[in-house]
C-alpha cells in the first residue's frame, strides 16, 4: 500500500491487510492520520477500504489489480468527502497525485 497510495506509514493493524474487517491507521503527509477499515478484499485482484480522518474527512478507495507486461496495473476509484469549502480543493489534490488513476508497478 505505501507504494501505490503514497503512504508514509501503516500501524495499529488488527489483522492482515488483505482481509475484510481489518482496521488500521494510515499516515499520509504530516499530521494526516486516517482510521481505516478493509471492507472488501479479493486477492490478488481487488482491495476496498473506507476511512475517516481530520477535518471531517471520509473516503472510499477501490483498487483493482491486473497483470500487465512485467508488472501490475493498479486502477483506483476513490471518493472523498471533506467538510465545507475544502471538498473541491481535496479532490483537485487527489486527482493531481502522480499515478493515482492508473499505474504500473
């Protein structure tokens, strides 16, 4: 996950990351910590998580994995919610993140 989600750390795991029901904390940049839960996992093709963070932020990530050449194509669908006028800014920042829509790793 740190490779394709640009995470700095993952901690407080309650189980394996590839099992529905596992909860954990993700650290992005600086103080951004998100309490997260795996809601669906179908290794090696699908991983879905939901989480909550600061400023009333919530999100859902659905990642699909497919073999491509010598690597793996990662396609991510995401939905974020931030309270009030910050929502459009967060969407622009996430949409502009390198490799967020499609990446081969």
